[in-house]
C-alpha cells in the first residue's frame, strides 16, 4: 500500500518538473532550435542536442509573445521575442514554416526551419 501511494505521489508530481515545448524545429547540419518553458523561465537552445552552440534563459516577464491567424489560409502564426547579451532573438512561424532571426541592433542573421520538423505551440498559449 505504501509503495502504491508513493508511486502515485511521484506520478502526479512529475509534470511540474517537465519542460513544455513552446517552439522547436530542425535547422541544418543536425542543428535544432528550441524554446521551452519550465515554471516561469524560458530556455532558448540552438545547435546539436548533444553539443548546443547556444543556451540561455529569460524570465517569463522578459519574454514577448504574440499570435495571429492568417485570414486567407487560416494558419495560426506565433512569435516569441527573447534577448541575450545585447542580441534579440525573434522566433516565429506556423506549423509549416518558421525560423529565428538574430539581431544585434546593426545586422541580423536568419535561420529557416526545415519543412515538416516544426512544433509551434506559441498560438496555443495566447489564443
């Protein structure tokens, strides 16, 4: 009985430790872009799963999100804005296309998600 009760307590507490995927896709050369949320913190990760090139965190109050629905196609689009060390990261897209634009105030670099690899939960959080 004790064992069953302890397993039950563990099972109901697991979701509080899990990260929620906000946006994720494959870029190129086995690199992945992902934004996840755990409690009140967002994590941006870019690069290979086993060796990320960049990982940083933003508090929820420092993250801007928006969502719209394209009146013509009905596609729900989402965007999330994060910052790190003077750089702005604009992650946006639908479930069919998307990517990230990195901007330092003068120049920008864009990475496009590979078709068929996008998980976009931004609109679900807003709409």
